[in-house]
C-alpha cells in the first residue's frame, strides 16, 4: 500500500474520526446520572486524561510496529493471534460498523431538522416480523444507508483523495466547535452569567462532596464521554499508508487527541455556564448543543446546529469508513476474514473490504439495532484498550532490544495508571449497567469459536 498520508493528514484523520454528534448530545444524560456541573466537567477531564494516557501508550506501539492493521497487529504480536482476531471480530461486528451506522443515522436525523421528509417519523416501509415486533424503515435510515454507500464508493479511490476530503470536513468541524464555543461565550458575557457557575463549582467541591460521590455511578456515566472521544485509535489502522510512521504516528496521536479533548472540555464548560442544570438534563432529545444555539440565535439556532452536526457527522463517517477497512484487509491476508477482502484495486484501496464493511453497517442501520450495539461498544472497546496498553509491558519483555523510536513517557506509571482507571470503569459498568456490559462481553467471546473454525479451515486448505 502506498505511503500517501502526511502528518497533517494523520492529525485530521484522528480529529475527524473523533468529532461526531456525541459532544452535542451526551452531556444531558451524563449530568442526569452524576448530578452536578462539577462532576460533569470532572467526567470530561477524566475522559481526556484516560484518552491521552492511552494515546501516548499506543504511540510506542505504533512506532515499534508501523504496520497496516494497527491495534489488530499489536494484540496479535503481544499475546496471540486469537487476541488480534477477537479485536478484529468485535471491530467488524459492533465497534466500527455500529459506529458508522449510528453516526450515519445521526447525520440523517439532523438533515430531517432542515428537510422534514428525512425525519425518523417518516416511515417508508413496515414489515411485521412477529406479533410483537414490526420492522420499520424510516427516511432517516434510508438516507443513512445512502451516505454510507456514497462514502464507501468514494473511498474506492486513492487514499490521498479520501484524506483531502477528510481534511476539509475536519477543518469545518473544528470551526463549528469554535463557533459554538464563542457563541456560548457571547451569550454568557452579554447576560452577566459568567460568575454564577464559578460559585457553583467551588461550592460543590467542598468537604461534603466525597461523602455523596459514588465512584461507581461516576465511572458508569463516563460511557457517553468515552464514546464521544473514541475512534482516535483508527489512525493506527492506516499505518501502512503513513509517511515516516515512526515519527508521524505518535506525534499525530498526541496532537489530534489532545486538541479534540481540549475543545470537548471547553464546550462543556460553556454548557454549564450558559444553561441551567435542569435545561441541560431535560433538553429535547438530549440535544444540548441545539438548546445552546437556540438561546443565542432563537429559532434559527436549531437550523444552525443541524447544519453544523451534518458537517461533523459526514466527516466522521468518512474517517471511520476509510480506516476500518484496512484492518479487515490485513485479517483477510492471514485467512481470518473473507478472502476477497485482501484484494487491492488499481488505486491501492481495499475495495472489497470497504464493500463488506458498508454492507454490514447498512444492515445494522436497517435493523435499528445500532443504538443497543453502541451501548455495548464502550465496554468492549475498554477491554481491548486495556489489553493494548498492557501490550506495552508485554512487548518490552518479549522484544527488549527492538528499536523504539518513541517510548511512552513516565513508563511504567502512565500506562499502569490507564489500566487501573479503565478496569475501575469496566467493573462499574458490570455493576451499574450489567445487561449492556455483559452483552458486550458475550459479543467479544462469540468470536472465539469463529476463530477456531477459521483456523481449522485454513489448516485444511494448507
């Protein structure tokens, strides 16, 4: 595969994949769960710390093994091919395709704000599957499939063209976030509200806070912020196409994740300054960003927000489609995925891999199950993040003399701190969101028999 992605392309791919619609929505549910603006800001700060710790750890692995497939390769090399396959399996079944489905429908939902014909309420087809279940296909779902199809086909071309599209939309997304931040700041300053939240923050950080603070509930509430900050690791999937990956991969991970997370914390600070706790918690359909712009611009605020989210989700879907297909291509090379997915077209793009990904993501859109799948995603994602950060320790022992152009700072404290914090969150999810966490774990483990079936098949063929 040709090396066509430079440092800027890599940073834009990270930022573009991270910024979707979650930042404009999830804070409503998070504030409802944890109760105070202070805890909301703290939740986003903890998410930022976790993500940056993980990104710095991934940087060492990326510089050590700058190969296409990224995290799939790290897990395979550190532990065994089974662990790599389980990650690839989960990536295809729920993590990557479920995210593509959800973000694509998110694009359609906000398109429906401007053009009501694309509303979720506009049901185009209905099939009675059982007496208790009817499958409805809405205009929003159909538009989501159209978006997935168009961007999948676009990515059949040269990766540099896909990266250029990603760069344009990522710059537009960053501008959108900054626009919302400055619009909110303008509203705060012109309404003399800037001091009240400061007093609120200091009040809730009194000695009584530890007595009422439940670490389990707090950790479980991080699902929203972790999901909104996810997909930063997608850049490692495209390592085989990055110029000077030993330098550009770690650097892009730090710059890309750090920039997005700074904006996320800042925009949440704007939310709690410009809106009351009740307004955030009871925002219609949890659309906190829309409520903020309606405060500033009146009824036009909803239209402005819809346009900004359409831009944001469009770029997000493109970045995730581009990067995920590279993992399945590597898996196919090793006989662990559909054989045809290993083929590259004349533009050196994994066209068949893109097609398989697009088909499954579209099926998830039709089924309507992507919403539940995403509740499982965070638990599954954290399991693999813990294993991958742990791979830093494993590979230092397995490959002590290997060239490491970049070494994670503050080793072993920083990666160990990430692992401990992520385990606490996973345990909390098992306690407070048992059904979702257990279902996510089952989906991961379902890949075990599939792995051995494929391994046996490959052995017979050989």
